[in-house]
C-alpha cells in the first residue's frame, strides 16, 4: 500500500517520510490520487513508524491517506464525520494505544462516541 499524508507538514508525516528515505522504502505517493481509505493516528509516534513499515510490507498499489488530528486517543472520533464527507467510499482505520485500559472498555467508548455522531461500527 502507498501512503498519502493528508497533512504533509505534520510530525507523523515527516516521520513517515524520514523512515521512507532512510530505508529506501517507496511507500509515499506525492500526488493526490483517489484514496482507498484513511488511517487516523490517535497517538502519533511510534504508530507512524508502524504504519510506514506495514505499508512497505503490504507492498500494494492502493493509496491510503494518513492523518494525525489535534485530538488524541478517543478524541479523534470527533473528526470522523469530516472524514466520511471527504472519503465517500473506502475504509477508515483508527490506531489507538491501549494504554492501561481494558479492550472492552475502549470498544464500548468507541461505540458510544460513534453512535453519538450517527455512525456505527
């Protein structure tokens, strides 16, 4: 998969570009092309490094947008309506660090927030 940073000057975008250049990974696409989906980074680093390495490993032609909103953790679900307006079709993956929370607690909170904006999992 190829990555297209939706915020090219953001720290995660710079980190992805840096790791791509350092290891000569051809994972970034410089021009805007139709997106197959969007990856939302809820915490930033090292999630941006993981996304870069996974995209290299998956080595496909689909282009995914990558964005790191100002909000952190579960607050990123506030931008889902905006993403849905832009993406129309495709998939959204949100990467959240588990921290010390139980997975069921996180899933319940995500479900609650999504239902609050009229979206379901």
